């Protein structure tokens, strides 16, 4: 079993930056592929970025490509999402999630993930 806890959310002005962290429990963290998602009020949960267990490969949704960067530090059992050039439309609850598989597409849907954090709120003001 894996438990995930997000942190780093808050209020930021448009054009600013924020770094989210996701701390994971479990000895097998380095074997799990990880993803970041977000959900705005009244909208479906949206995939943002994913990373392989070793950190050797990443994948980004078009909506955040060039602005967001996913990374991980397996020694700290932590995955990060660096968010730059933030826009008001980035306002949402941000979630990290884990996939037990070591193969397959990194272009995730919510149904692909096995474990979820409870989320952290990011609010971007104009």
C-alpha cells in the first residue's frame, strides 16, 4: 500500500511560480510511475504530467508543456511539480497519483492510477 500527501499549494499572482511536492510512503516508491492531475470547480479531473520510476522519461499535457516540470527524488520518496508562468485558469485542486505498472503509456487517464493523494489547492489571481 502507498500513501501520498501533497503540499505547496497556496495563493499566487498571475505570472508567478509555485512548486508542489508529493511525499510517498512505502519501500517500492522507486518502482511506481507518478502523475500530477488537477480539478477545477465544475470540471473533470485533468491529467497534467507523468514520470517513470527512475525519472528517465516524462510526459506532459499540451496545456502545461513548457510551463510545468515534473521531477522526483527517490531518496526522499518525493515527486515535484514546478509551475511557472501561472495563469488564472490554472486555479484548481492539484493531486498526485501513483501507478503500480512499470510499462505502458505515460499519457494517463484518472482510471489508470492506483493511489491518490487528497490534493492541495492552488489559486492564481489576475
